[in-house]
């Protein structure tokens, strides 16, 4: 949030939101984008017939300090292996996956309007729409692309279901027990979906290189127990050959096609956010839309050995 101060010395002042302070305390705050808003700006001319009182007296519309609003949260945070962090919309509170109706914060455990059963499923869309409304309520300043045919994003189909079958990795059960064992899924340090991150790369120990050598001599034979890495688009396609799929088309979108995607799961009486592993962009031969971005969507779980494991539910290929 920001506010206008002395216009001769300091034009604008910035403060960190509550969520930003929490991330800063854990050393996880990163700045990637900046936006500006005119939420509290008064544009009407002085002495107008529509706002005669406000035009003559500005004391009711002057803000001396910035402050945090619940609309600051447009991307609810999901900590690895933990539940969805609390957030609010205009009509709902969400904490620990539970949903309560009403915007007054009273604490989710003692909230008089805690939703259960079918009431949760029936209000999921309103909760998601509330997150979008949080973004709209920020009144972010932008510019209109005069050469774009569309400004809004329209998807087709708008609604639909996807059936998870026995070929879906998360539900691939053993023939003996009919259940999937979490311990049988590779941990994140062996999972090929993480192999492109520096923290998960295979780095066998080796001696310092001698003068003139580009690399050192390995200390020993340390085989890698990780899955074979995926490095090409063909390997991506091969890994998805036996998977069911559905196409979602952008029938209307802006020229830049700037999108932000979040995935949520509605369970029995609660809502959770799914984790996304950004696998990067792969080149293709399409001149109109070069490159395909691949993301894996699923859950971070902890197995019986205490290792974190990513259980992939589905793969999204954004072209």
C-alpha cells in the first residue's frame, strides 16, 4: 500500500502488507511486480452538483497513513506441506481449509456461520469469485490496448469435469491392495519434476580441479537414485501418452495474454489450494505462439519416512 505525503519532498510512501511482513520474517519475501492504484483519488471538479459537499470539504477523503486491507491478498499462500493460509473476501473467511460466511473477522473456530457439508460445495464458486473481486477492488491503474480485439479473457468450456482414472498417477494403485502407497512415490529429491531446480540437482562430491583442469576428479562412484530428467518437449509428450486430457481454449484474450492461474480443491467440508511446480518453457515450431509452458499440479505430502513427496494430480501444458 502507498500514500501521498508532502508533495514538495516525498510524493509517495510505501508500506509492507501483513502478508509481506510475514514472508520477510521468514526470509521469503521477493519483489517481482509493482502496481499503482488510485483507489482513494477524488477526480471530480470543485463545486460540482453531484458532490457539492465533498468538493468543498476534503477532510472526509484524506488518508494520512497507508494500511493493510483484506483485498491485498489476491494469491492465497500455501506453505509447503501445510494448509492454506487464512484469507478473506467480501463475504467469506477461509482458515485451515474451513469456510465461514461473513466478512467480520471473529476467528474461524468460533465463527457462528461456519459452513459444513453441501454448503461448502455450493459456495466454492463465490469464494473464488471473491478472490477475483479482491483484485478488482484494488483499482489498479492500467492502460487500454487500442489495437487489441479483446480486453477480457473468455475460456471454453466455461465449466466441466475431469475424470480421474487408473492411469492418473496420483490414483495408480497396486493390484494387491487397491491402494497407493505414499512411500512408493519418489521423494522430491528423486522426482524428475524437481530436477531443473538448483537445490535438487545431482551433485556428486569431487576434488578441487588441478591447475588447468575445468573440473575436479570425483571422490568416488556415487550413482544417482533420482528419476531420469525430462529435458525435451518430446519427452514431455511421451510421459503424458497414457493420460486422459481435456482442452481449454482462450476464445477471447488480450494480445499479451497475461494470465494468473490458481488451482483449488473442494473436499468434504473444506477447501484447499493445490501446489504448482513450474517446469519451465519448451520450444516448439508454432510461429504464432512460440513455446509451451509446463506446470505440474498436485499436493506436497510427507511420507512415513519423513520425506516430502509431490503427488502429481494432473499436468497443465499452456500453449
